[in-house]
């Protein structure tokens, strides 16, 4: 009872208004990012077997909706921006990483347990075929968020970007700590050289990693007013270049990601210095992390239901529309529940405990 009372006292304290954490503009762009990611996956449902290539990749719309995949890169920028403030507020590397774990793991662990529970008895791509030893190994590897950065089987396909984010959190914490505890010695220079080499290697292997750097640079850029048209055009150019850089078949197409980061910097500098206060988008931003992990789980069984009902054959466009609306609504509801039960409560409790 005493522990429960302490928990309630901590949770009822005023939430600290840290720079960025409760910023409406950040939540607005999180909402924007998750919305275009959802539209990208809806379009994907019309380009694969479910709707029998109702929206084939040969359409010019493919590259427009394909830019929705860049919603992940907006999340990377935001993660880089917020990580700076997070480590500055932390009393050490341990507390910084504990806050990041408290932000990521409650919902992720819930979804991971769910998929490892039903995977062996459903048509999961690899969990339905593994032995008990393979199941345990897969659980351990996914628990550490290794798939995505490393070539391991991934249980939650969209979680590859969470592996990127968690790897960035660790490296950023080490770089920041090494720089701020620097001593003019060979150990310091070896540490910094090694860490910068690892970061450079990651950017080389995974070019989209550069968007974390964009977020850090925006944080350290003095506040300034950016013309709205400059911001909007920069966003459009960034999305277009990323779409071509990710989905184009041209040689060295991924190199487009690097110049797109320049436009991403201008876009986010505008975004962070402009007040966006749309209630719907802010709501989507609040639940965006849970929504991101949940929505593909909702879409998968819905595809099977629509398949058995014959709607993808008899009324394909109507079927895709209804499928989209139901998937979106269910994802919103489940994400809202997870946000309130896991994300919101556990994250703020972790912050409050650190501050005491």
C-alpha cells in the first residue's frame, strides 16, 4: 500500500514543461508523420496481393504515396532534436538511457510479447516455423532491438526504425558524455575518434541515419523566423527526394538521401520555430508511437476479413476505402488505450522519479 501511495503521489505531480517535450509543433509533425506513414501502408495494400494490384507501382501516384515512408525520417529528426534536451536534463548517462528505455519499451515490449505469443500459431513469416530454441533466440534478439541495424529476423516489421532510434540514443549519449567530460589526454581523443568513426560507418551503411544529425543541428541553431513558403517547399522537396532515393531503381539512388537532408534541416528549422496548434494533428502526435506499432497489426487481420468477404474482388475501390477507414479507426482506439495505460503513465513516472 505504501508503494502504491508513493506511485500515485509521483504520478499526480505537475508534469515538467521541458523544451520540446510538450511542444505543440513537435506533436503536430509527429501526427503528420504517422498520417503519411499510414497512407503509405494503405497504398501498399493496393499494390500487393490483397487488392490484386489495384494501385500498381507503375502509377505516378506510387512515388507520391511512397514519400509517406519518409514519415519515419521525420521521426528520426524529432528524435535527434529531443535527445539533446533529454541528455541535458539528465544527471548522467545512466539516467538518460533509463528515460529513453522508459519511452520506448512499455509499448514495444507489450507488442513483442503479443506477437511471440500468437506468432507460432498464426501465419507469421518465420515464428510459425521455428523450434523452441529458435523462438527463445528470436525473442532475445528482438528484445534487444538488434533487427533493423543487424541482419536478424525481425518480429515486428515496422520496428526496424526503432532499432535505428535506440542505436542513436546510445551513441549520442556516449558522444555527449565523452565530449563534456573531456580531458586533454590521448584517451579522450581515442574515444571521440572511435565514436565518430562508428557514427560515420552507420551513416554510410544506413544513409537515413543522417536525419538524427539534422535534429541535433536544428536544436543548436538559434531560433529564427523562416518564411512559411520556404518551409513548405523544403518539406515537399525532402519528401520527393526521399521517395526517389528509397524507391527509385536508378543507380546510386540512395545518394539522394544526403542532399534531401539539407532541405530537411530547413523544413524542421521552420517547423520548430512556428506554432502549429491543430488539435487533431496534436492528438495523432501524442499517440503516434503506439499507433506506429499497432496499425500494421490491425491491417493484417482486416485484409484477411476483406479477402474472405470478397470485397477486394467485387467492389475493390469501395473495399479499399472501407478497409482504410476501419483500420484507421481501430488503430486510433488501440493506440489511445496503449498511450494512456503505458506510454503516458510510465514515461512521466520515470521523469518524476529522476527529479526527486
